[in-house]
C-alpha cells in the first residue's frame, strides 16, 4: 500500500487550512497534484473570490483525482469549520433545501479544495436574494461537429448585439470547447424572466448568423455542425463553471477571462493550471470591473414581447 504524504498547513488570510494528501496526483496529463491545485487557486485568489462572492455554490469534487469518480455536492458537510459561510437555498420541486458554500474570502475556496473540489459552479444570484439573478449568462455551446472558428464568429455577433443594447459583456473560455459571456444585470427579475430575455437574445443571434447558430430546444433535433446559444444556463439552479474555475479533465484546463480582442487568436486548451497563474500575474482579473457595468433587461424583454417569445419548458 502506497504511503500517504504528510499533510501541510497553510495560512490563508486569518485562517489555517490543513491540506491532506498534498501529493495525490489530480491531473494525469502533466502530473499536477492536489497541492498544485491549491497553489493555483491561491495564485488567482482575487479573481476566483470575485467570481464566487456571496453566491450559492455547487462543488464538483474528485476525491481520487479527475480520473476517478466525480461527486456533485450542494450541501456543506457536517464538521465544516465555524468560519465557513453558507447560504440556504430551497428546491420546491423536491421539498428540500441545502446550505451551500457561500464564498466571501479565499480561505473558503481553499477549504473546498481540501475537500477535493476541482470545479466551482455558482448560481447567478447572490445570498441577498437568491431568487433574483444579478448575472445573465450567455453560453456559446458548440455541438459535436462545430469547430472553434464558428464559436469565434458567433462571439463577435453576440458582442455586436450587446454593444447595440448598451450592455457590457465579459467573455471567458468555458474550459472546454465553448465560450461564456457574462453580463451584470439589475436584480429585479426572477429566473423565468431572465431566461426569457436570454432566449430573446439567442433568437437575435440566430437571426444574424443563421448558418452558424441554433436555438432548437431538443438536442437530438440540432444540427451537430452548429453552435447552440444556451439560454437554459439562466434557469433556476442551473450552474456553469465560474471564471477561474479549473475543469475536471486530465489537462486541468481553466475557464479563463479573456479580452474581446483576443477572440480571434485564443485557443481554449492553452489555459491550464500551469499557464493561467502567469497570465493572472501579468493581467490581473479581467472581470474585476463587472459589478460596475449593470444592465437593465427591459430592452430584451421588449424584444421577447415583440417576437412572441414564450417561456420554454424547464430544462431537466
């Protein structure tokens, strides 16, 4: 039986976080360990805390590394340190609730990594009112045969429309094959209204790029060569990896904020836990100003009314 590596203790702000099994390999492509993952999140601390701040957060845990089982964890377990913060969210369909992690400082992130968390998936609302999103998420999700050149073209179309609306979009790689664009919004509307506005925007993107985009509801009916503008990511309790979240794949790719002028040159696979720390040290958090650029959904809801956009069924 292999001998376990000795635990290490780290001072993270005012708290001490004990990291067990620091030498356990999490990412087999290059051999990064659990401690390498901790050091990655320490290196992007301001960015990951900004992305998660005060949001209910689901954790994707990999107790044996990313080659092993993935655990989707909503509830903070018993025995968490008293300084950890949580927010209670309800799930009316199941008559249940969960006290989810609510990050307000970097030690909360590092505690989660100690608990084998690789990916952080926050809600698009905050604990002040979890039923009123303050973030509209545009997910440019390529179908299996859709190349990244098409993703780039659609990103430019989305940027053009956002500019016309007077909305500031904050792009990032997904850590996979797509791109995400976040827009900070006034927390005036519920999830159904935000999703309806997102669908109206998706239809406008499809109108302008019909050879590249689909908004077809059922996946089986979508052309595999096209890009799906996934408005469903704005549904209640639907989450996607945050900015600066590592993804659970062998390469340890990172969902990384980028600048609009990088779209034509960026290769998503270039952003990993091995490369993003130096980029962050040079550029800082490219989403740092997101809270200062708040958009009203009124124009999009007017589009939805104009186009007769109906509320689609809730996604599973």
